[in-house]
C-alpha cells in the first residue's frame, strides 16, 4: 500500500460558522498523519471567497482508489458536520503527495 496526500477542493455556498469548521477538522483528524504533518499541511484551508481545500492522507493500492476514498471520507465528514452536498459542493480530488515504502 502507498500513502497518498489527497487535496479535495470545495465551496461553502453560504457563510459557515467556525463551529462547523472545527467539527470538520475533528472528524478528519485521524487522516492528518506523518506525511502530511511533516510537510506542514493543514487539514482544512479556508479562503476569503468561501472556497476551501481539505488535505488528508489515504492508504490505497493506486491513485484512483486513493482519490475515491478521499472523496468519500470528505463527503462523510461534511455530512456529519451538518452540511449537505448542496451546501458544500466538492471539486475533483487530486494527489498532492505520495509516500511509498519502496
């Protein structure tokens, strides 16, 4: 298995309180592991125009599976924080780091 750092972009369609941001980060905390921490990556980056990026680490056999897993993890975290797909639509995930133990 390979560890991938995946970035998932999105947009909050309206203002979201800080408590929701914190809930999202808490739900994703276990995905912020050695690779992403060593690179100094933040789990949730918020921009002034309501766009955001979530960076998390996923173990998967290939890039495709890593991106699918990350998208599902982020979707679930947003839903558990109280946001629907319409309130926080996501863009396509992308690999922004790889750590294989070769």
